[in-house]
């Protein structure tokens, strides 16, 4: 039986989203795509409430931030590669680590368990959906040898775009190695997100205590 919780997946969305969306095509999600997600949700009850919540969040994020352009994808829960990643994704499946929703240990990834829950999970799904967007529309970034999944033009542009939807003015560009004062270092233009911040978006822009406020 699922836990008794609200069905809404809306977390931390600003009115800016609605304003920007009106400037883009209002293509409604094809009914067959929604039906596919509903079928996935039925199977997801084996994971408890978090399984259903993940699909509700996916549908909402797809509408608010990707304007229903992403294709339905299966979301499974378990232990990610070497237990180090919060989630990962390929063309057909998103995998989320069990601990991001309700960890058993008091400390997970050097983080107090109180930080994890619906808000944290929502942001992890948003992060993975940016990767899904890249897989679906911009796979060519991988052709550049110095680009990584979080350090390429498409990822940086999406971080800036979605950051605006969340109410933030961000600057981000792919970062390269340069010789600075005789030493080879990663060059980060002033005021731009670091590679660590790019890899942890959107968590890197959330205010202190954001995830603690359930």
C-alpha cells in the first residue's frame, strides 16, 4: 500500500516559468505519451510512494521546463553505479538511488539524512532530465574530446535557461584548461558557475535550508 501523501509534485516552482512558457509553442503532450507514463506508474507501485512520485515529478518537469518535448522514459530505483551517483540515465531508462528519497543511514554521501526527501528527489530528476534532453536532441557534444556530460555547450545553455525559469540569472560556459601564470589550470570566467556547480545543478543554486523545509 502506498504512503498517504499529497499527489502534487510541485516543489519550488516560480511564476517565472509560466511567463516564459507563454513565449514558446503551447504544444500539448500527446495523449498517448501520458498514457505510457500512467502505465509506468502502475508498475512503479512496487517501489512505494516514491515510485509514483518520480513519474508525477517527471510529467510536471517535462511540462514546466521542457515544454512536453521529452519522450516517456522508465524510472527505476536501486543502487546506482558503485553507489556514488544520485541517478543516471540513458536513452530508455532513468535510475535513481534508493537513498535520495528516504535514506536508512543517518549520514549518506557525507550528508545528513534530513536533507533527502521529495524536494531533493525532485531536483535529482530535473538534473537527469537535462541529460535526457541532451540524449534526445544534442548527442553531438560527445564528439568533442574535452567535453563531458556536465561541461559542454548544451548543458551550460540548459543550466542558464532553467536557472532563469527558477528565478536566477546564471552564467555558464564550457571550461577548458589554460596556462595561467605558467601553470595549466581550469579557466573559469568571472561570475560563471564552476565545474562542480555545473555538475550539481540545480542543487548548487538552492538557498541554505531549502531541502530541510519539507
